[in-house]
């Protein structure tokens, strides 16, 4: 039986989710009303999946996700939130979330996604996935060198560190980034990384 920890600051939502998930055969190990409690409970209980909201007191869902992945590495995190903007999705993925659903999805969709994530898959809600595909349709392909630069940026390296790794100048790195932003219609590194991940050009470790 798949085990779940609920992390959301709205008690009524947690209680409703708990009943719905348990009715569908999932084992809800506990509930957390803020990010700090979620991290502590995840480390203690080691659930298969933490169903995590982004907007919570004490510690937000992004920071909590990162700490859960550090302290309970076998536990996967599924974000369930009202936020659908690119930046929130990107930050959640970079923090280690294995899935991202919006709160207007059905209970059946939540249960199905939890089961798939517990089995090792990485998923986004159909609405977000469709939006991403629509945005990325027809986007130009970046060069092999640009792909290398963007992958290193996605791995957390600074332009200076990328330059040292690839044995090129910082100016060249910045020129590559400018080209990448234009080709992927992105305003900054984060947006470029998100779009490249969606297109399968690079991956997030």
C-alpha cells in the first residue's frame, strides 16, 4: 500500500484529501500544517510520497521539498498548488519535486499521480503539460555548445564556473546564453532552463 504524508496549511483541505485518499486505498501516515513540520514528519515516517502545497507558513513548499529530498531520499514529493506560473514549476522541479498538480484537478488524478510517482515516474498535470507543449511548439533548436552551457547552468554552475569547465571565456558563455534566450524566447536563465527541460534538450539531476 502506498503511504502518503499531507502537507498543507488548510486543515479542511487536508481532512478532505485524507478521506478521499484513504477511500481509494492509500495509507495517509499523517498531516502537516507547515513546511517545518512536513520535513520533520517526512524524516520520521519516510512516506512513499509527500503531497506538498507551495504556500505554507514557517517554511514554504519549495524549501520543504528540498529538505525532504535531503533527509528522506526515498520519499518523493508531489506538489499540489494553485500556482501554475513557469517560475513556480521550475523552482519545484529544481528542489526535487517529482510531480506538479494544480488544485482544480480531480481526486482520481491525484491518486493516479501519487501511485505513478511512488513507482518512480516524474509527472506534471495534463493542463501544465499541454500548456508547455503549446508554448514550445516550433521553438528553434539550440546548438550542441549552447546545450552544454545550459546543462551546466541547470546543474547550478555560475557563468564563471561554466567558462572554467568548458575552457572558454566568460564573455563567450554570456554570448551563448544571450543566443539561448533568443532561441527559446526566454528572459532569464531559469525560464530558459524550464523550457529546455520541457523540450527534452537538458535534464535536471
